[in-house]
C-alpha cells in the first residue's frame, strides 16, 4: 500500500487529493512543521535525504518531488486515469503544466516569501519579484480564458499539480485580478475527492 509522508499544511495535500480521486487505499504518516521555523521535522530525513514533503513509499521504493509522485501514482497505480494519452493532442500541454507548477510558478512566490523576511534590505528586489508574479499569474489566468482546466476540457493530474501555486498565491484576495484562476479554484474545491483529502490530511490553511 502507498504510504504518504504527509507534512501538515503543505504540498503533500495534493497527493492525498489524487489518491482520493483515484479511490486508492493509502496510509498517511504524519509530520508536523516546527511551530517557530515552519520547517519539516528531522524525522522526514529518515525517509528521504532532502527531508521534505511530499514523499511516498510503495514497497521498497521511495519517491520524492510532487510531480514525480503524482505521475507515478496516476500512471502506475491509477491505470493512467486523469492523464492524457501520449498520442492525444493535449499531451504536451499537460506535461508543460506538470513541470511548470514547481519549475516556474512557485519561484517568484518563494522569492517573495523569503525576501519578505529581509525587510528594507530586500527593497531593490521587490519590483522584479512583483512583476514576475504578475507575469506568471497573468499567463496562467489567460490559459484558462478558453477552457475550464489546464489541459483542456477534461480535469487531469496537471490541475492538481497546478492547484498549489494558485492556492499559495490566493490568500488575502490576491486572485481578484485573475478571475479565471479564482473560478478554477472554486471548481476544484467543489470536487468531493478534494473534500475527502482535506479530511484525511487535516488543517490546510494555504490559500485561505
Ligand atoms: N518541489 C518540491 C518542494 C518540496 C518542499 O519544499 N516541500 C515543503 C512543504 S510544502 C517542505 O517540505 N518544507 C519544509 C522544509 O523545507 O523544511 C515538491 O514539489 O515536492
């Protein structure tokens, strides 16, 4: 059975969501962030050398990095459900969003988070970081102007992968200027599997 090494209030929430969408059995092994630093506890280092979450284990195999985990679960354990076929016209679009979520969309958000701790010292970086956030969120918002989901008309794993940067950015009404992303979040949050995953994962305040 798949074990999800789940850090509270983190990216591993979307792994639980995928498992719920697929109706697979899984075990949740819980880890709590340090209340002061917000970092993962050292116990996660025993599972994977990076000490981050999500990590899954399936038999002897340990897989880290959410994109890889999502692909593994959907393709190997989920029979390819929620993944377009390689011959499909939207396959590379799907792959683009699978990689884009962590490879591009998260970077300006993380820069903003880290530099916010520097106070005035970070001021010279502020305009560039803000313009990159607007650039990326504008791009994502435009992508959803003509379709309900990132890879087209059908909900797919890339929507789950893309949910985290959008949720991470959405707090404090920041999606007001990106109405397609706001509608997207409402659409995915209405899915029964999303709600079931929240029950399994516990408190998830990212984006609220
Ligand atoms: N790109 C990685 C990021 C993993 C990551 O940074 N996870 C965060 C949780 S959202 C974490 O473990 N943070 C705690 C820490 O760095 O100590 C992925 O998508 O799996």
